[in-house]
């Protein structure tokens, strides 16, 4: 939304639809993202998320208000991280990576579902004159796009993002723990780079590439119905 406002070409309808889509992500799909982390960790042997009340899709169990504001303004952000005690895992490195991957995977699945709904709406509403039809379609498309942006953002291998937990699976323990000592400063530096648009090109490239692939998959069932 910030890019819409800064461009000077403000489309009120588009801004409203984007805000509604972002709110749907914050209160519906982001809780699923965190629940996916919690559920996976519990299934792999760590009860910590259950004890902390994170094995839930209640958005207020997971919401981080600053991260939510970033989703509204920038299209990507975060919820409250699920705490995991990897000492409870049978294979700490492998199971930590699986737990970390569960969140972004849930975003990609949500995006795919939203794109299927978008295609279905396009098919059903193709020959109608309903003025609101295009807005509903754009609403679901925006939800898909934000979910892909969140998946790409969370897979950046910088702590405390999910990508750093995947990095843990391949880095020697000593180097990983040394990196984690600067977790807060690294993350603040990442936010500065994002705010000033330094990472716009690679993030947009990856987001567009993933969206194109998911759009292709979502369109396959409809190729024989058009």
C-alpha cells in the first residue's frame, strides 16, 4: 500500500481492497502460519508451543502489532514468533528446519487456494454485469500476492526469520550461534534496507516468480473449462 500512496496515483477502491486483503491475511492466514510452526514443533516432540498457548488459530495469540502494520504498509511483515526448544527434538537441526519451513509453506498453500478461487470467480462471473465482481476477484488476488510476499520475506536467511532456522540446518553450530548473538541488530538492519527500497528488486523478482508459478498451477484445472 505504501507504494500506491507514494506513486501519487491513488486509486481509492484499490487501496480499500488492499487494506481489506491485508487485514484478512493478518487475522486469518498469519495465525495459520504460526499455528503451522506450533503444530509441527509439537508433532516433532517439542511441547513448548502448546504450553505457551500457540497451538491455536486465534489471531490474538499470534499478532505482533508492528509486524501487522508492516503488512498493511509494505506487503510483508511478521507475527509473534513461536518459541521452540530444539533440545526436545530427536534430530534438532533437521526438525528445526522442518518446523521453520512449515510457516512459509502454509502461506504458499494459502496463496494457491486464493488463486484457485480467483480463477473460479473469473469463470463464474465472466459473463455477468455485476459491478462488484472485479473487486471480489482482486480481493482474493491481493490475499494471494501478500501471502507469497510473506513466504519470500520469511525465507530470507536472517534471524529471526524462518530462513535463519533453515540456515541452522547447514551451518556449523559455532557459526550459527555467533550469528544469533547479533539477531536483533541484523533484523533492524534488514528493516532499514527494506524501508529504503534497497531490497525491492530481489524481493519483487522472487515474489513475481513464485506468483507466476502458483498462478500456472492454479490455472491448470481451468484450462479445459474455458
